[in-house]
């Protein structure tokens, strides 16, 4: 496998490129690693069945009932207890719909059920980013080119510097502020990110296609805003103002939560980025290795995993994006065992530590490299990593 980092370009930094944490692996090691991960995937594929189907159907049913009940309570949101209960319920409902249902259904995790109502080709989620555009930017691009600089547009969402190897620009000085705003308006940021505005401004996107997609995004934003900020408040009669603020709060909570979970998946210390030429001629084993090193997990309770859409198992999700999300907890110990036996670091930690690690990196990398301390060696345990034990050549 080629080096994980290339030399910095367009910066006066004197930092040496970090050590390659895969240098101890031979081509045969990587092929064997790929075969072991293929076996884990095949085992889950062969065991999918009615229990999995019942799981997703029960989640969808519970989410819809929770949303309906919460909106019914908000009809009386003029009374503070109703506002609090309705807002909490609606916030949780929106998080579940986006993360455990929408994100995972659109990944094709449940396509094997052959249920047209729960299928990646038919699902449209409660988010202002149209499903087809999101699937292109997320499923096709991000999951194919995970953390490859210049290929993966998710790397810093295109507006942040998240690696020393990215050339520094004065604009990055404000990235702590811009990331805060992005967290508050995350669903809108994702929608405009999916539009690929930067590529359009550089003349790399057809104008007619861009206008067509812009119309689709604006149409969905209008429908979403009309439902949450006009229709439901009007139905509340005297409680219209408080129902409006409840919907606004629920969307804010969903945005902040989703943003934090996504940040924890790819930005904490210890997560790798990759040079563009490092994927030339990439084998399946090398692709697996890139997903392993380019992702990070969040440790916690079953409820926390559920509320993240099981993206707390980000490593397992990136290895097997089309496996049912409810099976990630089952295969996580097997995947961690592969990390340990091949001398790799399985980056994980509690949510507060992972969020703090990601934010510290964003603040730190807003400055030019010459103002930074030496970068953390990604081969060593970061602040929230489970160190590889008994590392050896397989």
C-alpha cells in the first residue's frame, strides 16, 4: 500500500509527513485482512432474516407514532409542560428518522427485504437534502473515496482544514466559527454541499444540471419550512407561536446531534487522510484498510448507539455500508480483533471525548502549520483509542 500522506503543498510548513501506520503490513497481510473481513460480511449476509426485517419495521412504526404524538402534544404547546414534552419527543423523532432510518435505508441496508416501502430507491427522508442527491455525494463519492484528499468532498465538508497536509489558507482562520454555524444549520449545509456549488463556480458542473438540482433543493426546503413553520403552527391555533419555536428547537437539536456524530466519525485525532495517488490500483484489502484507518467509533450504551443510527460504529459502517445497522454491534468485536491482530489502532472513545478531540483539531488546524506543534503520530494511540495489543505480522 502506498504512503498514507503526501508532502504538504502550498504551505511553508516544515512538518515531516506522519509515519505510515501500515508500513509493517506486507501485500499478503493486506490480502489476508481483506479475506477475513469478507468472511465477516458474508456471515451477516447469510444470516439476515425475519428478525432484522422486524427490527426496521418496528423502528419505523415507533418513530412515526412518536412524531404523531409529539405533534399532537404541541397543539397545546402554549402550556410549558406540553412544549417541553412535545419538543423532546419531536427532537428524538427527527433524529431517529434521519439517522437510524433514513441514512441506513438509503444505503440499501434493507433492500434485500424487497419491500418497496423500505427501499433505497423509494425512500425520501425528513431532511432538506433530496435523497437522490445525497445518495450520490454520500454513497457514491464519500464511501468510495473515504478521506482521500481531493477526492472525498466530505473531508472537512469542503470548507474546513482537518489535516496538516491540506494547504493552509487565511479563510481557515474562521473555521471554528463557520463550523459552529454549520452545526446549527447542518441539514441546509448538507443540501448545499450536495449541490456542489464549488464545482459549479469553477465551471466543472453543467449549468442546466446545476439549475435543475438547485430547483429541487429549494423546492424541498420550501416544503419542509412550510410544514414545520407554517402548517403545524397554524393547526395549533393560540399555541401557534410556541409550536413554531418547538419545531425550530427540534430541528436545531437534530442538526447539532447529527453534526456531532458525523464529526466523531472522521475528524478525531488518530484518523487518517490519504494522498490522491495512494488509491491507484487499490485492491479490496487496501480499500478495507483505508476504511479502517479513516474512521472512528463512539463507545457507549445501546440507546446511544441507536440514537446515532449506529454510526457510533462508524468503522464497521464504512467497512460494510450495506449491512443492516442493527448488526454492527454484533460484528464490532470481530472487527476490533482484526485490528489488534494486524497491529492497527481501533480508534474509539466516549462521545464527549470524541467531540472534544474533533473540535480541538478544527481549532488547531485553523492556524498555519508553522504555528502548530508536531502532528500526532497516527500509529500511536490518540486521546481516545484502544491500543493494538500483541501486534504481530500475520
